[in-house]
């Protein structure tokens, strides 16, 4: 085990200075594990965090969602308009935006890529057997959270990795494995495990650059995330700091095939537009 990996594991295990999800978001996550969760129940939790409630109302009233003449002023109505899955993902995204303050990463580009990845992963999951679209959406949204950890807690290492990507034209995850002993997907998986998110989501994030190594329960979701990376580049929503995407492995890991990618490609223009609209409210 490299010194970096030991340092990282100590950081995550000790929880010192490590960003945590707000109690409101943890409560929301717990409630939404119940298929019987109601919109008023979810709204009552969100209302405990005025800033989060305010963001939710802004999204519900944005041009992307608002098609009527009366503004939404109730959190319950906002939850109904957006849907429980979208509300869950948005609250997670807002919380993670608040939690990280690193300076090396272009956070606007990062979150546009993340939002586009969430929507793309959701679309792919609807054509892929064994992948829950909600899990795929959340995994897509948080798949690169390991980059935020590197940027905030290991800024010198992150700057070196970005330099290697730019000078050698190699994907950042390969540079990470060579220099750190693990990639940002694995770093993100460790953090999501601490945040008590779904094990499938954490495993999919951890293995999204090598789905063939994922446990069986997350292999298909990891494959979806790998394909998502390439499709976001096609949609002009890639993250330059990650370097060039590599060829997607379409066989041997799951049932994801070329026809699935072709089914989702017509949605990419919409996803690109939507990612800009939603980013304004994170």
C-alpha cells in the first residue's frame, strides 16, 4: 500500500475535516429508502434547511421545469413537480457543492459534467437490464467526487496529475493509478461508503473506469457509468481535467451494447441544454 493510500484511508477513517452530508440530507436519504415515502413527508424534512428549501423552489420555478403561470411557493408542490428521485439527487448535489472548496478544479465545469452524467446514466439505465435508474442518476451525479477529494485535500498531487494529463494526453485515472495507487473512482467509492449511500452506488462509482473488476451487484451500473463518460464528451459536457475518454467496453461485463448507446444519443442535445439550466441553481 502506498503512502498516499495510507494517508487517504486514515483521512476517511478518522473523519477529520472530511466533508459530511447534512443531517437533513441523511434523513431524506433514509426516508426515501421506503417505497411508501410521501411528498409531504419529504417536504417536511427539506423545510428544516431553509437554504436547501430555497434552492429547491428556485429549481421548481426555473424555465426548465416551470410551464404554468403561477410561481411555486410551497416546498410540497416543488417536490411534486420535480419528483422524489430528482429531489433526492438535487439535495445531494447541493450538499456536495457546499462541502468542497478546493481551488484547482473548475467547479462550474465539474458540476455541469456531473449533472449531464447523471441524466445520461439515467437514460442508459432505462435500456440496461439490472440497473436502477435512480441509482444510476445518483452514481452519475457523484461519479467524480473523488476528484473533489484530491483537489481539496491533496492539491499538489492533483495539480501534478492535471499537468500529466495535459502534457501526455493520458486519462487522469491512469495517471492516478500509476502515481497514487488507486484512481478517483475508488477514492469516491470510499467517501460514499462513509456517507451511507447505497452500496451499489458506491461500488459503481469505485469501479467506473474498470467495470470488469466490480462486484456482480454493481457490474452493470459500473458499465453504464463508463459509457456515460464517453457520451458526455459527445454532448460537449466532458471534463477536460479528466483527459481523453477511452473506448467503452461494451461486451463481457453486462448487456450494454451499441444499440443502447444509439438509443440514448438522440437525447444528448437535450441533456447538454438541461445541464446548463440545472447548474444555475446548484
